[in-house]
C-alpha cells in the first residue's frame, strides 16, 4: 500500500507540473504573442489624419471598440487609431472641420465593450487545460483498471450461485442415487435447521467428497445442493487456483475463505479437487511446489487454528487414489459419497428426465434403451438422447423414433457409420467372418453374454462390431466369466485362422484386450494357480507430474511364472473358442453369408440363423 500511495503522489505531482507549464505558456502567448501570430500588420494613424481621409472620401467604414478605432478604406486597406478617453469619436472629429456630407457616407459601427484577451485566453489556456484533463482522465482510468486487475490477480475466482428458476436444479432433477441424495440432504437440512442438530450435540461434517467415474453426476449433485439450500453457495474449479507465479494459489484460497466467512453459513464446491489435492512429494519444478503451497493453505483453512464451523466444503473428483491422505482425514473431508455408474432402473429414470422436452414417438421404449446401455454414465445417456434428437431433425422427421435412439447408442459408443468407405470384397469377407466368429462363440460359450447386433459397416476406428448386452447386470464376475470374455475376444482371430489360414491386422485390438484380462486374472484377482497374491502395485508418489507406473514387487522367477500362467489362460480360452467354431462351422457359414448380404444383423435375425 505504501508503494501504491507513493506512485499516485508522484503521478499527481507530474500532472500538475505539466498543467502549470501549459497554462504559463498559454498566458504568455495570449498577452504578448497572440496578435503576432493571428493578426495582420495594420498601419497606425491619428484622429486628424482620419478627418482628412473622410473629407477626401477615402473611408468606407469605421469600427469603434472602447478607445480602439479600426478604419476601413476604399482601397481595402486599414488604419488603426487610438482615440482620446472620455469623449466619443464623433466629438473628437468635430474639432477638425469635417464635411457633414462626407461624414454621413461613412458607416460607423460601435462594438460592445469586450475584452480583447478573452478569446486568446480561451484558445491558448483553457482549451489546452481541457485537453490535458481529458487525456489524463482516460490515462488514469485505464491505469486504474490495469492496477485493479493486477491487485485482483491474487483474488479467488469463485462465483456465488444465484437462484434462477430457469437453471435451478433440485434433487428431483437427479435420477437414481437415492442413498447419495439422502447423505447430502443431511447437509442441506443442517444448514436450514442447525438448532435441531446442535441440540443433540451433533456436528455436521466439514467436508464432503463426491467420488466416482466421470459423467456420473457429481457436479449435478452439487448443483442440486445449491438449488435446495437457502444459503450462499460458492463454486470454483480446482485448476483456477493454479498459476505460474508462486503464492498465487494459496492467496486465492485465503481470498475464497475470507469471502465465505462473510456469508457463513455457506457452502463451497471445489470441482476436480485432484488438480490441487494430489499427494505431496519431492519436486524439482516450481509449478509442483506452487500446487503444494495451495494444498497446504487449503488444509489449514479447512481445519487449522481458526475454526470455520459454518463453512462446509464439497469436493468432487474421479481420482481419489491420488489425493493426499491429509485431505481425507476426519476434520477435513470426513465424509465420502461414492457416485457409481447407474443400474438399469436408474438409466431408465435418467433417460426419462433427459427426454422430457423431446417429442418421442409412441414406439420409443426407454426400458429397451436402458437394457442396451450397460456401463453408460448419466452424461453418456444425455448424449444418446441428444444425438437421437439431432438425427431426427436431420432426417426432417417430427418425432424421435426408437430406431433413431438405438442408432444414437452405437454412434456414442463407436462413432458415426462410414457407409461411404470403399472396401474390397476380400476385406468385406474377412470382416464378416471375423464378426461372425465373435458372435458364434458368444452364443455357445458358457457364461457368454447374448448378442444384440452384428455389423460390418465401419464406425470410428472399427471395421465392424458385435454388440453384446447382458440379460442381467452383475456386480461381481467369476473366473469363468473372465474366461468367457477372453474366448469371445479370440473368436474373430481364430475364425480368420480357421477359414483363411492366416490372420489380419484387424484382430490386434482383440488380442490386446484379451491379454490384459488374462494378466489381470493372474496379477490382481488371485484367480490363478499362483494363489491369492497381488503382484505389482501402482506408485502412490507423484513426481514431476508422472504417476500411476507399475511398481514391480516380485522376483524374476515369479515374473516367469506369471507369464507362463497368462499363457496357459490364453491357451485354455483359445481351445474353448476353437471347439465351438469347428463344431458349429455350418452355422458360421450361414451367419457370414447373411452378414455379407445385409451388412447388419439384429438379435432376432441372428437367433433365427442359430436355430436354422
């Protein structure tokens, strides 16, 4: 503040100095030099000479202004005369035998008593002063704005939620998540009726952490809390605290809590908390040290010497595994609400909410859509309904049909169809056999999931695809379920090998996914002959922004056993799939032939081919 005051004092001193110079210069010019610059040279004369000129008929007009007389001659020249004070010009001329007839031919003009210096003063003094004032006004305004921005740089970027009926979200707008909403309703109820809890000696959690995959509704729940509660609600992203300059993040945290203290009781929502809450560790980069300072300040504000009993922090993240343990201890984020992917009933409810303002046709069955979208998040389902509406408008139809909704599911999963892609008959044949192999193994392998659709029309990076949808959603998977998944993934690869004697590059992604599942069975799930042991761990320390690397905690001999076990699992799954393909080769040929002809097979048509 002291430097700021000195700056303004110096600036004002310079401004007054410049104005003084301009005023002095203008006054000097107005007194001494205005006539020199702005008036023409006029010959001076006396009153007797004027009388002689009038008698000679050489004068056309006379202007009188106080004691100054300006004489206009017929030859367009001028004379300047100073008359005596106290008498008029006419009286003065009467002393010199003026011819009355000649005198009446002269036009006399008497001007009002005006100061001759007024106009020069206005032009040379007042006008520069006004221009300088205008210039410095805009200069100071701009400078003040820049200084304000520089001083505001360290202030929090949090915004306060304003209640708007058009954008207000309540718990009724959040489908499913029954238990999660009950947990958060306690916070809203505490803020509305704190005495009910304080009477029982209860303390509301200082922090609530919303954890779950991306798109599951964490931010939507926070918006619902803002809509339900009648207290100020501050919302900010974790990334807004991070800047290149050291100390800015912690300063913004202090600024946020200072603003919240003025509004308490209140809520603060920090989205993407993992951007500032990662595990602290050794660092060589200034940016990482800045993040740690920001985290330290947040920890202190949440539970330090100064108590903030009426400020509740709500955080959201999908990376709880990288958060610093100090954030998760009681007294800070002491309540964790897990927001999982929706089940089939919740998906149906979510679809109903997102389709409220869309004209659905009578044939739309949201239950079927929910069945076809296992693993979809709330954001994915919203995107499905929106894509269906876009497709309907594109086709010029008045209502959203079921086929448009089902088409949008595949578009969200894999991308738009590439019908214009030109492929050879040989490539089409390979793709048909490949997808038919997946579908056939999925239909006959134990614990395989039923096939909903097969297509050899390219979408995204895939030349074809086979969609499987489980009849029932299961929370747990056994080894036999994983083995079935591997056999289905190897179905296309083995079909190509069986029919053509060699495999194409199209099977590379299937092999990668199958190998990953097999290695997970051995290393993470304890479902192999190596016993109930987890091999390998994820690094918890974050160093120079690098995280999540596998840490080898087993010997080289164990590594060889792991590789051998993975290979055995792959061979076992391969044998199951090979037996199915050989046994039902005629069915395989029928499916492939139909697929080449129609390019797409739905569940009903596929099941007819299986029974034929």
